[in-house]
C-alpha cells in the first residue's frame, strides 16, 4: 500500500493556483485510474484504488498547505506504513514550468507543505516536484505561487498532468527513472 498525496489548499478560490498543482494531479489520477469516490478521512479527501498492480491511497489534505503533513501522518499511522510508502506531488518555483524532478529524501527547500510533511513523518518520502517557474524577483514569489495558471499555461499543464497519469504505473512499481523517461519522451512527441 502506498500513500500518494497532492499538496494544495482546499476551496474553489484556490483551485487554479500554481500552489495547487498537487491537488490537480491527484484529481487527474483519480479520474484516470481505478479509484473509488473521494471521501473525507484523516483531515483529507481520500480515494482508494489501484495504479498498475499497486494499492494506492490518494490524498488531498484539507488542512491547508502549511499543515499538510498532519493529514499525511495520520493516514500513514493508520495504515501502519513508513515514510518510504509516501509520495507527495507539489509545485516547485526553481523548475521551469511543467518540468519535473523526482527524488527521495532531502530538505524542504522553503516549501511549507514539504516542511510540514517532514515534521510529521520524517524526510524519507518520495517527492515529485512540478515546475511552476520563478517570477524573477523574490518580492513577486507570493503573488506568483498564489496566482492562477495563465491561460497560455493551461494546455501544457493539462498535457503534463495527463502524461504523468499515463506513466503512473511506473511510479507505483518504483521504476522512478523509467517513469521520468516515459514522461519526457511522451511530452517531447506532443
């Protein structure tokens, strides 16, 4: 059993914010895979299902970004898992828009949702960072992160999220390098 948590802020007014790209990916995965309906549990929306041969608990913590780890920690303890069973999806300022980086472990790099997750379960979880680009000046960061994706970004965003969902069985089976390769090849063709 694995826990895949998309990070974001709950509520319709945040739905298209760059900071909510983790929630967006969780929704695409839930719609694209074999998942039951979203339900409320662990201060989160969860959907249970399968990706490939693996049982996956999808989560969208409803605790707001800065407390995401609380919900993830509750689910992890309930299912008697370890941090290695967790994958989180979130926005990354220091990556070009729609670029991906996948790693296990590390620090928070200034991301409050990651910091909260580290506080609640330790640092040994897998992270899929989805690039949102940097606005160029540190004074513009908050407005950029908490702003909606631009209209010109919506088609590349949709393609990226659909491609990640298509390659998700590789992620579920722990084939991280193949997952990234499959995503890169498919996006290069589009």
